[in-house]
């Protein structure tokens, strides 16, 4: 059961009555929930039709999987399906993982590639000139969101995650690949990362980034450490999503204590003070500092930093950011 691309395991999840471990097995058109009994026999507990399977067999840029993306004559992004799912063997290749609810891979590229370019900052010339790769998930609904924020609980992305995990594993010898998830693509990427961790695969030298994720970035961060991925200080851009900001904040201590993670105490202070000003209106900054979720952030910052100087640094940084926000 383990070590196979079509088998997914939720760590720690077991069948209630027997305590046996659960496996999710993807078959053509089906998702099977399987329990392994104490006598090593397997019992199929549930069979569910995979709503994305038949969409995946469609033509015209609606098939699930990997696409080559490049600029067309009209300056629009144009995609071509890659039959073997292999990432282009090019050092520094960028792979963007799109959300669902796009009609075609071209539509997905139109919205997800700019997210990858934002991650690259000023180093976008290679993508603009040579294109990138896109992992496309067909589906009627976007992935993740407020009511399904745990990436491992999103069912509509599991089949796609199996495809992506296969592409990621086959690309492990390509240097400096960047995996950039856009919005609900974070569910697909996180589940694919979990599959690779279960298989014991590592992606040393590769980088992962979440652009406006619709699922918790905390789980992806922990998996990134296990996969030995390179992580920039800015691991995820959660925008104005306070829940996303708090999710990142919850793993700040783990990042600081990981010697391979460049995230340090200094960046921690700057990041979260900036986040406080971002999610607060100028008139409400003072109230946000002393109460509510932002107050919890500040308490955590003080705990991580320690020392009496934290309060002074806090005041100076808030004043500076607020002045900049108000153009004072």
C-alpha cells in the first residue's frame, strides 16, 4: 500500500471501531477508502465516484495534469498538455499550481502565472521569455476556503494531488525548481507534498511558495521542512486574510528553530508588525494593538522575542509603518 502514487494516507487517522489505519486509493473514476485489519487483510469501506475523472479525459485544454505555458502572439499565456507529466528539465524552472473552477488550462494560466511572477519579484525575465509549467485541476468549484481550511480535508483535489506528486517526484533531480501554488492550488500542492513525505521522497534544492492560499499554510510549511525544500523568509502571501496570517504565525517558532530556514527573530518582528497595520484601518490601529486577534499576535511576538526591548521596538515599528500608511 505504501510507496505507490495512487495511495494516500492521512497520518494518524484510523477507523473508529477497530483502530485500523485508513488508506485512500485512487482508481480510474473511483476513490476507495480502505482499512487494513490486524490480520493484514484489507477491507474496502467506501467507494466514491471521482467527479473530476471524466473531466480529466476531456480535450481542449481541460485535462487534469501538467501543461507547458508560454506567451502567445497576443501576449496571452498559452498552454500545451504534457502527456508524461514531466516538468521541463531546466534549472530554475517554475511550476505554478492553479486553483480549480477555470474552464481551461489557458484560463488557469491567465490568473495563476501572475501569482508566480509576483513570487519571483524582479527576476521574471526567464518566465516571460521561456514560459513555465502549470498544474491544472479541472472542477466546478474552487478548492479550500473558510469552511474547508485544512488542506488534507479537501476532497476535490486528491486525484489532482496524485498527478502533481508524480510530477514533483520525477523532477527531484532538476535543480532549483520553484513550486508556486495560487489560491486553492495550495490544497493540491499540500496534499502532493504529504504523499511525497509518506513515500520518503525529498526535494532538496527546490522551493515552495503559496500565493494567497485558501488553505492553511502551516501544514505546508511543516511538510516543506520534511521534504528538505528551500524556503524563503516570505513563505506565503496571505494578503488581508487574518486567518492565514495567524496560521503562519502558529509555526513561527518552528521556523526560527529550524537552522535551514532563513526566517529569524528580526524578520518575525517586521513581518507581523506589518501584518498588524495591514489588517487594521488607520483609525483602528490603537484598538487593534490592545485587543482582539491582533493583540494575541503581539503577545506571541513578545513571547518569541523576549526581553524588555520588545515593547520599545513594537512602538517604534508601529509608528513608522503608520506614518508611511498615512503619508505623514
